[in-house]
C-alpha cells in the first residue's frame, strides 16, 4: 500500500486512474481546482478511508507526505486551455515546479502527464520519443504545447540536479466514459452529436489524422510506467490511425448500431458537415509505441470499435437520464 | 525623456543599451542580480541623477513606475545557463511573468530579448521569424531554449489577454567589448586565447556555422524595435555566415594584425586545436533579417572585421592592465 497523490484527479483521465489505484488498495489523495473536472467523477470514493479529495490550485505550493505523485492537473481540450492561455501556461509551469519541489522534499517518485502535442504538427510520422517536434511557440496552441515542453524541461532538470525520480508519459488522444461531453474534443463532440441526431462537425476537409486509445489502456500504461525503471519520455497511445472524416463515419455507424439494439434508431441519418479548421491544427498524429512495448511490455487491448461502443452506451445512458 | 527599466542591465548587452539610452537623456533603472553581469559594466553612470542600479532577482516580483521595459535578465552563455538549469528556466519564466505583470499594471511597453536559439538546430536556413524551430525539449540546452520559447508564449499571452504592448527581438550571436572574457562563448574564447598565445579551441570539426553581429548594431535594432509599431517577433542579427573553423582563422589573423601594429607580435603563431562538440550544438545559423529591414529600416553597419578589431583592442587593453 502506497500513499499516492494525483493532481487533476477529478478530471477525465485522473478519475480513471483514481479508480484503478483505489481498487489496488492504495491511499489516494486528489488535488484539483475543478476547472474542467468535477467532484462527481470521484464521488463514489468519498467517505472511503483510503481516499481524500482536496480543492487546491497547483499554481500554489502544497505540502503533504507521499510515495508517488501522478501529476495530471492541466486543462487538456483546446477550447478549455485557450479560454485563459496565461493561466494554462502558469498551471503547466508552476504546477509542475511545485510538484517537483514536493517530490524533492518527500523523495516521492514523480510522473508527469505530458502529451503528443510536444510533437506539434509533426513532420516525422509516426512519432517516436526522439523526435524534437514542430510547435509554433506563439500560436493559439502554444500555451498548452510550450507549457508541456517546458514542464518536461523542468522535470529532467529536477532529475539531473536534485536526483528526483521522474517518469514522463507522452499521452496521445484518449477517449472514454467521463470525458466531459461539452469539452469540445472530437470524440465527445461526434458521439453527442450523433446521439442527439445533430450534424457531425468535421473541421477542415477531414483529412487530418489522429489515433485514439481507450482510457483503460492509457491507465495501464501510466501505472506500468510509474512502477518501471524507464525514466525516458514514453509514448502511450494507439497506432490505429484514422482520418477525422473516416472517424466521423465510424462513430455514426456505431451509434446507429447501439440505437438499433435499443430499439431507439431514429428515422433519419445524421449528416456530416464541414467547419473551418482551427489554426495550427496538426495534420497527422500516430504514436510509435516501441518503447512502451519494450520497456513496459505495454500494448493496447481495446480496439477502437469496442471502446467507442462502451463510450456510446455511457453517453446514451447519461443523455437518457437527462431526458 | 522616458522612464526606462532594463533588467539584466549590468550584463554584456544590457550595459551597452544603458549607455545608449543614458546618452539619449532617458531616466534609466537597471535591475540585476549580478549572476553573470557586474557593477563595473555600468559603474561610469553611478551617481548620475538619471541612473539607478538595483540589486534584484527577477524571479521575485518588483514594483516601480515606468514607460518602457527592456527585459534582458537571463544568463546567455551555455556554460553559465547550464550551471544551474532549474534557475535558468525559472529566470526565463518567472522573470518574464513578473515583468509582464509590471507592464500590465503600469501600461509600460515591454520588450523581451529572445534568441535565435528558439530555432534550435535549424532545418530551415537562413531562419525567418515564421520558422517554428527544431529544439530538443529535454537536452542540455533546453533550460535556455525552452525557457525563451515559453517566455515568448507568455509575452503574446499578455498581449492577447491583457493588451500589454509587446515587442519581441530574436537576437542572433552578438559580440563586442564587455563580453565576459571567461563566459565560454566562442568570440571571447578565441580572442583571449589568441592574445595569450594559447591554442584556439574549435569544438567538433569546425564546420558548424554562425553569423556574428557587433553589439552596436544590435542596440540600434533593439531601440528601433521598441519605438516602432512592429509587434511580431523580429530577428536582429548578422547574415554574414562563417564556419567556426574559418572564424578561428579570422580571429587569429586580426589579433596578429593588432599585435603587429603595437609591436607586440609574438614569435610563434598560435595553433587551432579540436575539442569534442557539445551535445545538441546547432549545425548552422544565419539570420534572415528582411523583417527588421522592412519594418525598422535596420541594417548592420559594422563588418565583422571592424567589430573584431575593436573588440581585440579592448581585450588587449584589459589584459595589459592585468599584467
Ligand atoms: N485526454 C487526452 O487525450 C490527453 C492527451 C494528452 C495529454 N493529456 C494530459 O492528461 C492530463 C489530464 O487530461 P484530461 O483529459 O483528464 O483533462 P481534464 O480537463 O478532464 O482534466 C484535467 C484536470 O485538472 C484539473 N486542473 C486544471 N487546472 C488545474 C489547476 N491549476 N490546479 C488544480 N487542478 C487543475 C481540472 O479541474 C481537471 O480535473 C492533462 O495534463 C492533459 O494535458 C490528456
Ligand atoms: N549575447 C548574445 O549573443 C545573445 C544572443 C541571443 C540572446 N541574448 C539575450 O540577451 C540577454 C542579455 O545577454 P548577454 O549576452 O548580455 O548576457 P549576460 O550574461 O552578459 O547578461 C545577462 C544579465 O542578466 C543578469 N541576470 C541573470 N539572471 C538574473 C536574474 N534572475 N535576475 C536579475 N538579473 C539576472 C546577469 O547578472 C547579467 O547582468 C539575455 O536575455 C540573452 O538571452 C544574447
Ligand atoms: O513540499 C513542497 C516543497 C516545495 N514546494 C514548492 O515547489 C517549488 C520548488 O521547490 P524547490 O525546493 O525545488 O525550490 P525553491 O523553493 O528553492 O524554489 C517551490 O515553489 C516550493 O514552494 C511545494 O509546493 N511543496
Ligand atoms: O467537433 C470537432 C472537434 C475536433 N475536430 C478535429 O478533430 C481532431 C482532434 O481534435 P481534438 O480537439 O479532439 O484533439 P487534438 O487536436 O488536441 O488532437 C482535430 O483535427 C480537430 O480539428 C473535428 O473535426 N470536429
Ligand atoms: O508591478 C508589478 C505587478 C505584477 N508583478 C508580478 O507579475 C506577475 C504577474 O502579474 P499579473 O498581475 O499579471 O497576474 P497575477 O499572477 O498577479 O494574477 C505576478 O507574479 C506579480 O507579482 C510584479 O512583479 N510587479
Ligand atoms: O571555445 C569555443 C566556444 C564555442 N565554440 C563553438 O562556437 C559556436 C558558437 O558557440 P557560442 O557558445 O558562442 O554560442 P551558441 O552555440 O549559443 O551560438 C558553437 O558551435 C560552439 O560549439 C568553439 O568552437 N570553441
């Protein structure tokens, strides 16, 4: 049994990590300011003797004693992180600095949730950890991308200078239940649109690509990495690449299948419509996960089809409750 | 007459900027923690009613009233900025944050001394401001390069969110009198070595390139930019490109010429020797300065030969004093 601190633990990824670590019998403390997360994502643990939920903004120092820190606090969806770009870059820099300071004082092992966005709009495909990236330092995504890059810089600074025991996971697009249905990311947008019978909004010509992993695979990878000896940055993501146009079709198909099974299939099919592409939107992205495979023995277990079906059922139940 | 704040004003570039702005009749306040700078670089102004020197570390907030801020505080030479990499990235991030906060409160115009290092080891040559760069986020230069990149991100964040009036100069390699002779940069190293009759240390095979501008040209550019309407990042640097091997020959030749004129030429010529190349050392660098030319009417006025001669005489006088 370990004392584990999870920043951003009330968010989408964080809450799944909490579930897994609680089930493994650890003592878990969550720090969250509830900017994009919500108490409801972890409310099932409130009252459990091993669980604690603290309202705290990581830009401010925090003291506690612990053995491991999973540092996830940071808005992750473009509309959220662009809402207050100064705050985003402060969260990334100061939040990471404070948690590294805490790790140094307590000798806790520190894992940061970095991102495939450190590769920006990549010119190397698929992306290996050796690739230095192609990021616009002053564009609308910079607060997030450069914030994460400099957070990695700080992390290895603490490793080299203060012997902090660090792990860096570069997370590729991840989806699953509890993703905020209104956070503007593509998977939640498409599913909610399809379930409501609205048009699916593809940005640009839909030829840009992404690879989507199901949240349980990611949580596997994070826990494996934390408890491994791999201290280099490690990609965790899917290598199953879709164009966004294809992906819209797939979501529509799976939503229809689920609706058919439930006897709730509407008469008319929803359409795919095209909207302007956001500035600096990466044109391609696919994880090279050789390192995760070699160092952690990690592999994805969920196919996109299985994962999407699970998520569609979850959102459908939520929407039905709402009615 | 304006109230002008210069952070890092006791450093190499800062002290030349102080000279120029003092001669123009402004009120100048210097903030410096004397990490790589020294009081002696501005001691000739101490006691002047328009001048003030404050020992202050920019990672801490600072309050004053002013009209313009030139934000230069940051170690610039690789051995110095790698000495304490955490401190370097803190100086870059927190120093810039504090000075932007000050600019926001006072409505002062804010200029940051950024760097050609935001382009890293460039794959586009020469480098225009549109190029996004090729920087290793976790290498030994990252504390400086990523620190400056995120400082630019913050700067444009304050422009967009808080209407702070910002200027960003991306400075390419600059040399001149008052460069710390022991700061490890190539121009000071070669000149001091040649003057002492020691071997000139070329790192690697000497085929990597740089373009060197004389400090007076840079100061012209910074003052022009501060007082122009150009708010985009602007390169200021030389487009006269040398391999480091060629540059060693040039320095040796100019030192010999100066020594000959002084009647102090030693019998034996100093040699060029080769040392290991530092990790991630950029292979090529040359400024595309079309923007500075169009927006500011800026052009270099000093040839490398003229500038080097001036600097050799300065160092020679210093060394002779020392004897
Ligand atoms: N989901 C993905 O596809 C993905 C991909 C790459 C990286 N990541 C990273 O994983 C982490 C979690 O992402 P997510 O998808 O769960 O996003 P999310 O927005 O659902 O969760 C982020 C959590 O951090 C909290 N938070 C934000 N700022 C905070 C602050 N200053 N102090 C304290 N708490 C704060 C939010 O309230 C929220 O609970 C983030 O660091 C993100 O950058 C996610
Ligand atoms: N000289 C170049 O070729 C070059 C090229 C690109 C960019 N720059 C930038 O120009 C600026 C000045 O460079 P320089 O060549 O004069 O270097 P320098 O080291 O001579 O000067 C830096 C000054 O900043 C001060 N300083 C450092 N950390 C500080 C802190 N935390 N608080 C207060 N003061 C601090 C130092 O004491 C020094 O006086 C730097 O921002 C550097 O990144 C220089
Ligand atoms: O238990 C701790 C220890 C440190 N810090 C913060 O972490 C940062 C970095 O701490 P460190 O000790 O590395 O450096 P310093 O305090 O010298 O900046 C500082 O802002 C501390 O306030 C924290 O939040 N919790
Ligand atoms: O309703 C939407 C939301 C997003 N996208 C596109 O889907 C891709 C993934 O977007 P998301 O915001 O989920 O993640 P990121 O761009 O950070 O990978 C991007 O190309 C978006 O432009 C889309 O076509 N429709
Ligand atoms: O005159 C000032 C005003 C602000 N700041 C610092 O600048 C930073 C950013 O200030 P801002 O007002 O933008 O944001 P805050 O973080 O205070 O909300 C903060 O650390 C302030 O302490 C400063 O050093 N001098
Ligand atoms: O004694 C020296 C110092 C530097 N360099 C090389 O000269 C170039 C410029 O180095 P400097 O540190 O002056 O600036 P920067 O690398 O930041 O451009 C780099 O390729 C260095 O490896 C060299 O050959 N000998």
